[in-house]
C-alpha cells in the first residue's frame, strides 16, 4: 500500500533534490509492478485450485481445497488493506508473513507456524525463524547482518504463509557464506539518527542519510573494533536514553546524546556474557525483561538512573542467564512468543507483576522444554 504521505514526501524530495527524482520514480514503479504481479499470481492460484477439485473427490479433499481457496482470497484482499502482519525471518533471510489475526488464532489454538518442524525432526534445510517483526503493508523493514551489512525490504517482499504449504526458499535477499541476519525492525517514519548496538557492547550513532547511503551502495553499515562482534540491535536514536541489556540480566542506561562520534563501549561484559537487546527510553516508565525459559519481570526504569556516559558495569534487572529481550511496557498489550519448535504463545503484559528489586521473575509460560527464540509486543492499536 502506498500512503498519501509517501507521495508527498517523494514530491518534496524531488523538489529539493531534482537528482533524486529518477530513483523515486523507479521505486514507485517497482512497488506497483510487484503488487500487480502478486495479485495476478494469487488469482491464478485460486483458479487453479478451483479447477483441480474433481466432482468425485471425497468430502475431506473438497473441504481442504475450499479452505485453501478461502485463505488465498483473504490474502488477495489483504494486499490492499492496512492490516498488520507478522513477518517471520530466519537467520539465512528466509522470510514469510502471516496476517496478525491468523497468528493470534494459531497461538490460541496451540498450533505451530506452518512449515516449522519439531526440534528432533529438523531437516538440514528446514527453516527456523529467529526474528519476529510486526509490520503494516506501508512499512519498510530495515535489517542488519552479522557482517555489519544493512538490507531493506518491504513486507510484501515476504510471501504469505499458507497453511499446508512449506516455507519459501528465500526472502529475496542474498547473504554471503557464513553471513546471518541478526536484527530487524519495521520502520514507519525513519528517524534522523539510528543507534546500532553490537553483541560485545559497542554502540555507535549514524545519520539516517548516511546509513541509507551505505545500504544502497552495499557498504558496511557498522564495523565493530571489538573481536568477533556483530550488530544485534537497531534503535531510534533521535532522543531519550538508551537501555542496553545482556543475556545475564545486566543493564545500563545512558543518554544517546552522550555517545561519542567514533562510538563507545556501552558496558563491561563478563567473558561469557553478551548483549541481547537495546531499546530507547523516551520517558520514565516501565520495561519488560523476558527470558527464553518463559520468565518475565516488569521493572520501573526510574530504578536505573541514567549515567552521564557509556561504560562501567551493568546493574542487574533480572536474575537469569537466558535473557531473550526487553520491551517497553503497554499495560493492555500482549506478548507473542515463538519457540524453537515453531509454537506460538500469547501472554497479556498485565499478567506480569512489577518488581521493585532484582528477582527471577514470573513464569509467563513454561518454555523450559521448548525455549523461546523470539518475542514481540502486540499493542492494542495493532
């Protein structure tokens, strides 16, 4: 979907920078062509499925075909809607999406994501999603890889997951040998600054135009000075503080304006610890810290005063060694877990109590035998 604001922005950019007009026109034409091609493909698939069902087929086969046709029709209609979808991404850039209502239904009924194999039955080429992103059709996905490269894609670039069909082989992006996708986020209105945080705690800010240029030219977005390092978090860097969290439950908070130009080390890490999440704190509020085993702790960020600059040892937010991530709290929102075997689980944020001190947290779901690999927030407005 192309928003009116997108067109206004393109016109404004073309007026300010006439040399940018051809790329803008090419991008617009490509979006329209891809949308038209996807709609035609779905129409052909519906016709093919309707013609395939013989009159003598038993009731089970006919019912299965009818469900598939209904699913495809829903997807076709959804292409032009503003309905959000969950985009599933593997570390090898396999990408697929599913309408949010369908994801919620699978979570309520306890069914796995289509095409995901159980842990003991994983094929060597099986897709195992590691990232979840909630996106609307007009959003843009900004991705970073283990080599520090940046990639962009639209939600429409990821084909819809249809129940009963396998995962797509690629997400339309090619990765080098040994390269992995490490972080992704949906962007509605790009900020002026981006903050990138690496696994070893290196943090650096970039102007959006500089990052966009690096992505367009295929250059590295970030090169960490630390050994064996890779980006793991991308944060809106326009304002507010930055909270950086490690797998062992340590956290540090400081103003993003305190990050020096060449970058800095956010906090001191134990040899076996690593950064797993970072998020902006635009105002004092609460965050949710989540573990792979299903524990969660809601913490008041006022308990963690902002430091004047990056560095130093972290403060314990949760007593755990398997922290999966951290999210800003929305009382009416829900957490969506994706486990190793492809199962989905929904948990209301309101079910997690506020902790005044560092504790193990509350078990939101028992995921000890099937750990979570990703978790995201579904807000009320989604």
